[in-house]
């Protein structure tokens, strides 16, 4: 990714330009045990909380490509997971589990401490 591409992505993190519809996540402890899950419609969050997420998202893109920002090459299984219809309620939980596991494996392969 180039600095210009990163800048364009950062511009999307405002209420006016936001294309984020849902936010999902989980908290894990030091032993990698999942403690809680989060699944919410992003645009229905209180404005203050939405701005906190925008700030976090922008900070994750700060730094220099190749130095502080890593380019992760995902395996085909991750690409397949992302291309599936994750909006169907019956597949949403399974989709999130597969995506989380694929991301964890990719990050560990790249040597990113989890």
C-alpha cells in the first residue's frame, strides 16, 4: 500500500463518508481465551463511541508502509472467507469464527505477537 492509498482509506473514517455497517470483535486474555464478543450496527452507535472507533481505525493506519505498517499476504482460504456472503444471519457466526482464525494464523505466520 502506498501513502496515498492509506490517506484515501483514512478519509473514509468520518460519519459522512463511512461505509462501515457493522462492527464485530472480541477480547482475549493473555492466555488467548476469548472473554467477550462484540457485534453491533456501527451507524447506530452513540456519536461519541463512533468517533472513538474512527480514531482507533485512523491510528492503526499511522506509520510508514513496510516499517510500522505490515502488508499481509492472506492465504486463499482467507480470501474465500471474505468473499462469502457474511450478511446472512445463519452464516454470520461461522463466518466470524473462520475469519478470526484465518487472521490469527496469518498474523502468527508473519511473526506478529498476539
